[in-house]
């Protein structure tokens, strides 16, 4: 995940760690998805919720010099400084959200900020991404996967999946045994002197898959 504020500092520390340690995420995000489907069963947008772990939220507070009283809450003025902090994406960043249908990627537009809140020291944000297509994208059969290709950030779907339209969602968790086996195979194939710079992108193996199904 491309985090403009503190990721560079955290990543610098992570690169000092041995490769096996790098196979584990360092930022944890509770994720929620609301899939917007039209009455005609076309996927139109995705509403994304990210709730960051307490440690990463604390890093954001420190980086922005917020929450001086350490009570885990922000004043309205402080909260305004956090708005949109995670939406300043680098060019080429996919938002750690990947959609496809029949193996073909579905393009999403830039993030539209919806809400940012802080409760008990945890930052939670919401943004919306519209589906970009010249023709309606049939929702049935669409796969949605929230993940960081580098697996530096781990996303779960503990905030749930909702479908606002005439479809339902099936959630398939990753096969973790298979995923870690894949990581080990890739790591051992990398020369030791290239382990830091050539760390494989394994995030997809740890991704939960959401599949849409529409009657008729």
C-alpha cells in the first residue's frame, strides 16, 4: 500500500529484517466493501472501508503531531488534518483493490473520499471508486480481491461485504498453507544478496476473494 506519510520510515526498518520476516505483513487493515449494483445487475462502484491497526494509527498521529493528550480521540480541527491522508496515491497504485470478470481486469476510477473517523485510537476511512467502462459491467461472475501485492499490508474482510442491488456475494478465504508454501518456494529461489531488493510479490496468494452472483 502506498502510504504517503509514514510508510517510508516503516519500510526502511523492514528492509533491515531478514527475508523470512518480510514474508509477514506490517500493517493490518480491517476492510469492508459495499458493492453497488444497478437494478439491471451491472456493477457500478465499490465503497471501501479501511480501519487501520492501532500501531499504524499511532504512527499517523505522531507524523501529523496529533492527539497530544494521548486519549485516542481527535478534536474536530485535528480530524480535519487526517481527512484524505490515505488517498494521495502514487501513480500506478491500484488502491490495493483488484476486480476482474472472466479473467479480464475491471478498471476503477480514482478514490472519492467519503468519511474519516477516529475511535479509541483507531483511524477508519471510507472512499468510493466508480467502475470505469464504455459499457455496463455485468456484476454476475465479478471477482473482487483486496490485497497489497507486496504483502506489506494485510487486508481482511472483518468489516463485512454488502451488495446494494439484486445480487449476492460469496466470500472465499485464502488457502494459507498453500500461500506460505508459495512464499517459501519463491524466497528460497532468490539469491541471498537479492532477498531485500528482489522480494517477490506474494500478496495475491493471501487475498480473500469476493464473487458476485446475480439471479437470472
